[in-house]
C-alpha cells in the first residue's frame, strides 16, 4: 500500500512541476514592473516549485534507501541458502 502512496505522491509532484513549468513560461521578465498581485503570485509559484523539488528529492532518497535495503536483504538470503 505504501508503494501506491509513494507513486501517487510522485505523480502529484510531477504534475505540480509541469504546471509550474508552463506557468513560468508566461511570467513577465524581472525588469518589467509588476503589481502587488503579480509579485505575490510569482513568490507563491517559486515557493511551490522549491517545496515540490524538495519533496521529489525526499522521495528519490527514500527510493534509494529502499533499493539498498532490498539489495542487502537479497544478499543475506543468498548467504543463508549457501
């Protein structure tokens, strides 16, 4: 069940990143004057991207840890069979 949750978390994070990529393509250049609302929206978008990247990194780290644990388990199992 946890694998399904991890997969759905990854898909959600990727969707957020894709949405952010599309939204960033439409941003005004930094040297263009912006309203308070535009500045807030830009800040919110940057915050979302940063948090999503951190989440994806955490998920990747967890996947790496689990892969290492599985490799160690398989080695122990083979050693016990020998």
